[in-house]
């Protein structure tokens, strides 16, 4: 039977975010995917990976919640590789085991680690004392030869982090840095809201930093209010996420 939402999505992108869980080990108040306890089993996630790969997706971008807390993540990374796909991972860096680092290297997975500023600022945003664990994870990933970048969510009182995080990446040897202006969705703190003027100022700051560091650090601007992205969510729906969340279709279950 044809899915009732199928007509809303004719072509899949080469890469799709693949949400393996809505659970998390942090408490970020700016999160796009607030905790909901939905964490499918590995067999279900493998079926969804198969479906996405057969529909033209080439890269599975593991996300959450926090994907590193899913017990099947390592097996899923290997599964994507064995099926001829590529993989990426976005993580808060709090639970990156030595075994995971090894598999990330073996599967040639690109990793993006969320770091939002210095210790005090970062810990305040993520709701726990995790700064050093995240920094240590970045260091270990780089040392293992895993292609590692940093992403930073910027809130209204935190535009100073553009300079701080860029300097951090240069010192650590990170070659790509993405800035995400805060998007007001979910259980968010109103104090984080960026006004239109602040958003324009921040964008200009990032553009200036990109020009200044060209050839040394690839600085990027990712505004999901302007350019939403596709997510294969943990509930089995493919959704377009940005300022709002729009369900496009449901991945059909495979009958066993």
C-alpha cells in the first residue's frame, strides 16, 4: 500500500540524519530533539537503514538524542559500511568509548562534536559538568585519525564564543567548525532567543571569521530556520526539521 505521505518527498538527499534515540546523557535547553524515551532496537534500525539506502541515501548521519548511548551504535556503524554506505556521527562527546573510537576509524566515519564555548559557558548550556570529557573526546578522536569537526550552538548572550571556539579548533588541530544560531523549538530557554539583529550580527561575525581563517579552518554557518534538514526519526517517520517539524512519510516496517 502506498504511504499517504509519499507524494511529499519524491527524492531523498545523499545524506540523511538518522535518529537512533531520543534519550540523552545531557540536558541541553536548546535541543532540537528533547528527550522522549523512544529508542528502537537494533533490528528495527537496521531495517530502516536498508530502506533508506535502497531509496538513494548514501550517507547515514547518526544523531539523537545522543547516539553514543544506544547499545547497538557500533554494530550499526559496521552495518552501514558492510551495506556499502557511508556514515557520520554527531555527539556531545560525553560517552565516546575507546572501542567506539576504534570503530569510527575503521568505518571512516566523520564525527562532529558539540562544544559551545569555555568550561563555564558550555557546562551551563548542557546542564552538567561535561566540558573536559568533551574536550578529551575531541583529542582522542583526532589522535586516532578520525575525521573530527566541532559544532557550536550560539545563544543570545554567547556571541563571544565565535572567537573562543575558533581559537580552540586551531589549537587542537580541528579543521572544520560549524556555528548554529539558536532555534526556538522544544523546551527552550527564552533568554537564549536571538533577535533578528543579533542573528544578522552573528552571521556577519561568522563570515568575517571564515574569511580571516581561510586555508586554516573551514568555518561554516548552519541556520536551520532558513535551511531545514531531513531526519529519519526514532519513531520511524521521515521529517523536515527546522523552525518547525513536518512529517513527510513513514518508513514502512519489514514483515518478518
